[in-house]
C-alpha cells in the first residue's frame, strides 16, 4: 500500500471539514482580533485557505526559503470575500492532492527544510513534513478559526461530531 493510498482518505476528510468552516467566515468582520497580538480573522482564514498548497513545494522541492536574500519575505495572500477564499482553498487542495498522488514512496525520506535566509528552522523527511507542516498545521489553525468564529457568534459546523450548533 502506498503513502498516497493511506494518506489521501484522511486528507480528503480533513479538507472537507476545513472547507465547511471556511464557508462561514464573516468577511464583514475580517479585521476582528481576539487580542491585539493575534492575527485577524480574515488573515487567519486566508492562511488556512492556502496551507494545503504547501504540499506542492514539499513534493517538488527540497526546501522553502521564507526570506530569500535580496527578495521580499514571503507573505500570505489576503482574501476579501468568501468566494475568493473558497476558490483559493479549492485550488490549494487540488494542487496538494495532485502532488501527493504523484509522490513516489521512495521519495518520502528525502530531507526537506524550511529556511528563513541563512537560518534553517528544521529539516525533516518529506513524508513527515506533509503530515506536520501541511496537515497538522491546517488542523491547528482550523481549531483557532473555530474559536474566532465562536467568539463572533458564528454557528460552527460539525467537524468530528456534533457541535453546540448542530
């Protein structure tokens, strides 16, 4: 059984759950923050929408440099409507799925690094990066997003079972 055979059913379920949450983001309150040091609701949702697309770089490259010398630091694209957010998310998910389907099991142990200029934040096997920095990262920020939505009185969809709203 290949990595994609094992990983993709979970990926598909988590992306379905994530999309149901993103559908509820109120862009009329996109600047809202639970604390002055927090990311805004719109920025957090935008981050979640693009994270799956990270898989393409994990599969096709051996590193990402978030602050390459002589170039602007990488930033998250900000979306301004539910339609923009969902279109970006759907493209991100498609890109990730295509990359994962095409990944040879022999390449799962290839070292992959996240860099910021000269600093190397981590190096892990490619398969571990897909699990942690793509899938777990999405789930982590999706959890944050549920709190943001709850604090804005937005009914939450069921993710792993019923919520107080379903």
